[in-house]
């Protein structure tokens, strides 16, 4: 019921020392507007040129608005809702990092915790929980996913080749995002193909990374170009991630760039300016904690904030710091803008491209076509020129074909990206994509595979299978895109019916089985069952396959599945139990009841369990927490909600018997599998206080008691998924036991 107190301001008339001499409030009465993107306005939309009209996309809880200043006075006089409605449970979970793509879409992130179902004018909608990235049309007409997952992404940046990078709290400080891939998030699974590949692991500074900028300009010296800069608001640093390429896959090399001794320095956002400097938004606050310090604590600063500009002086200590360029292309001609498409600064090129498409309009297309035919035109001009014509639906296929065969890999890469966005391919364009799967450059090949994934049909399967067999294992990003593209061909149900193809091999069948877990269809389940009957897999693969089969196989064929499993693993009772539970879970997920043969199998397993039960060897047992005199057993069973939507599973719980009871519950010993997965809910002290580290699940060595793995209570009433990798030789196959501790008597 209160008037909102936030605003968006324009800083203008920059002095030689970099300070803004003019500040105008563009819009106020906003709520946490962390998403802001200036637009190049259409003069027709604003009713003609009056002053310097301006527009911007601005997020304000719970919507994204298009704000317009039709009078050129610097203040918005129109406010149109484009996308709504974003969740409001947690301010982490808002949307921002609005970033232009080559394709004319605006890319954005969705942060931690919130649930948001966001709709566009054409009826398209996406439902997001916690971290995701997505893209939207700037006129509000369409919205769609780009990637799934990440915990709390904030910061997006494209490089000149069209790769998109993000920064994410809690997982990794930098990702190169692959369209359609799933990335790790608290307790969430993936799409069946595994998580998208990482480009950096082992970051230990903090989990509060925010803001990312790819440096593509010539003002900084070479060692500081063609790399990414990421802020860390806890360690008060801006880190440089140099890139080491393995085919199309980048590996991030962490280097120090800037560190402040001021404990309030909080670099939350970074952008490359048209002057070649990096601009840093500094939250500048003493307190940045969420629940550790009360929100109304007087130490929280509500007045200060800084914007830093980082320039290169040169090696001469007396060198003059050049002033910010007064860069204004809002009145530039078509000729000048086409020239700017070839600038060494990526930000200038993108601004010029948007001016051509949004202000100049279709009248620029003939000049751009002339530029593309000119052999003296630069690579950057050709790349951005093609995208301008693409946005106007005026790109001659001959230009794409020429780019696809150009000796410059950047042109070949963008030709593939444009074809991926083309709604319907001609025969010659399809041939370009297939031929590009054999390109010597890994990124060209990757972009071609992505494009084939967006145009699924049966004839794509053979070349994608060949590309998968040839892909170097070190090129993880290429491999993942090929696997996603293969999976997408199989989402057409009739394509499974055409398998096996001519010249079919065991490697081909294994590659299809590998991606079938990502196809939630009855056809994929039938294929996997047939595959397991022909090519037995190891325990982990068989368990995953059989759970998928049980979930999607038609009920009429479930009996055959049970018969196969009981026969195939008749002498491995422990594994039978594992498979039974997988099949039972898959059946429940499908919403079916256990059939007669599954029930008979379950009864047989129960009988064998009872016969083999040995109290000393197999029973779980409770012991008091060290130092506690209360020996009452707190452990019982209790249904809990899980983050995947499961509401029925019983959990081992210490809550129903009384919150003050404590105990340590230990399992029988067992052989460590390569991977151990469980779900855990619960707290670890009051939510507004730091975690006590008293409530924990541990895996211990059965002989020595050494702690091998541990996961503390997630401080969440909804159970979160935990997955321990035990594949290391020192852990896999050794005797271990689980230990669940409630050590909090509060």
C-alpha cells in the first residue's frame, strides 16, 4: 500500500574527470528495477521526432514495462506492461541482466527461489522456478526458455562469435551457456542428458558472484582482451577469466584484475562501454547479507552507490587519462552506422546494429546489401550486416551460402547461427548445415548441430550420429550440443519407428540409448527396453534406463519389463531390489498402480528380505549425540514435500517425536556405489541466524570412521536433492555407512 520509492535515472554530460554533470529521473514509483535496457526507439511509434525521444525496458515488481519518453525531455510519459507476472516471494528471484542478442531478442535471467509464470501477447509462456535464462521480444510479443537451471544467475554477456556467458551464485562463477541445456541448481535434476558442461570449477572465494562482461575492444592491451570480467561482492574483487579453448569448449583461467581495500566495495554489474572502458556498478554497502543481519538493521546503507570507469593509462605514468568519448549515434546516418558495424568495439557494433533496425528501419537494407557485396567490407561489418537483414527478413540466401563457405570462421559461425533462427530451411540450407558438421572448426560444427536440433527430421540422425562418434572428448560443449540435437530428432515419435538405420552399428545404438533418457515418450521406453535386451549395461545405466522405461512404457507392456528384469538379474538380489524401486518409482511418476506381475515381484523381494534379515548386520541403530544424556530415539517416518513435486515419499525424520530430541542414526555397512543420491529437508537453527552445522548427513568409512562426504541441512522445509560422486578409486567399492545426525536440541 505504500508508494514505491525506486527510480531509473539518466546520467549525462560527463566531465573530463568522468563525473556526470546532469542527472535526470527517467521514471520513478518503481519497485527494485534491477532490469534496465535502453532501446533505440522507432520514431513512428513515438509519433515523430521531438527532442531526443527515449525508450527503455524496465523491470519493476511484478512486471517488465516498456517506458517511453515521447517529448524528448528525459522523463518517461508512457508505461506499457510487456511481460508479467514475476514471483515476489524472494527478491533474489527477480529478473534482470537484460542483454541484446544478435538476433534482436532480449536475453534475461531469473533468480533464486521464486516461481514465475510469465506470458507474452501471442500466448507463449514459460514457468520458471529459481535460476533460469530466457529470451523475449522487446515488443512483448513472444517469450521462450534459453537454458534451464543455475541457482541464482546475475549477469549475461555475448562475445563477438555469439556465445553467451553468465555468472551464477552457488554453482560456478562463469558458464558459457548452451541453448536448451540444463545446469545444476539446488536439489534439481536435469533433462536426462546430464547437466550442461562447465568451463571453470573450484571457485572458493565466495558464492556472491554477480555481473559479467566479455571484453571485445582494442583499448586494453592484448592480455586483457577477449576474456571475461566477473564481480565478487564478498571478496571485493573483479576477477578476470582468460579463456583457453579446446575446440569449441572454453576453459576459464582465473586471474586477478582489481581488488579494493574498501570493505564496502561491492561490484555487482560490469559492462563494456563504447569508449573501451569497463563500467562497474558498485552497490557500495557495509551489509550485504540476506538473513544473517536483520533487514531493518541501521548499518544497511540506503544512500550511497558508485559507478566506476576503468580505463587503460598506458605504461607512461604521466599519460593523460583520456576523457569519455561523447558517443551519440541517435542522429547518425545509415552510411555512418554501416561504418560503425566494423568498429573494433563490440558495444559500438551492437548499438549501431540496433539503430539501423529500430530507428532507420527497412530503408537501410539496400545499402547493407551493397556493403555485403563489397569485397573490401570488414568481417564485423558482414556479420552484423547479415543479422540486420535477418531481422528485416531481407537476407538473400546467397549471402548465407557465401558466409558458410568463407575462409573466416567467424562468418561461418554466424551463418550457422542465422540458419538456426530460420523458421524453415530450404534444401540447399539444410545441406549447408550437414556439410558444416564436417567443418574443421569445432564452433562451426557445434552451431550446425544446434541448428539441426531446431529443425528435427529423420535424415538428420545419421550425420549427427557420425558427428557424435568423431567429436573429441575434450570438446565437452560440442558433445553436449550434438547429444541434445540427437535427442531433439527423437521427439518426433515416428523417427524411433525408422530405427535401426542402414549401416547400423552397436555404437549407433548406444548413442541413441544415451540420449533416449531425454525423450519423455513411450517410443523411447520401448527402444531402451529392446536395447537392454540386446546390450546389457552396467548397474547405474541399467537402473536409470529402467526407471525411464517404467515411467513411459505403456501399461500393457509393463509385464514384459518385469519378466525381463527378474530373468536378467536373477542371481543379483541386491540389484533386483534397486531395480524394483526404480521401476516402482517410475510407475508412480506416471500415475499408474502396480500391475499384477510387479506386485508379485515385490512380494517375492519382501519375502527374501525377511529371510535374509540379520538384526546386527542390517538394522539401522540410534545412539545419543556426544555429550547428551537423553537417550530417547527421535527417529520415525514422516511424509515430506520434495523439490521435484513429490509429496508422498516417507522420510526418516526426527521432527514428529519432538523438536528437542536429538540422536545419531547409523545404517548398516554397505559397498559404496559410484554415485549415491538422496533427498533431505530440515533446518539448522533459526533462519535469521548463521547455520549451526549441527544437523548433517554423513558418509563414513566402515572400518576407520573417516568422514568421506557430508551434506548439512538445507534450511528448507522442502526436501532438496543431494548427489555424492563416489567414483574415485579411494571411495568406490569400499565399505561405508550412512550417519544422520540431529544435534540441535532447540
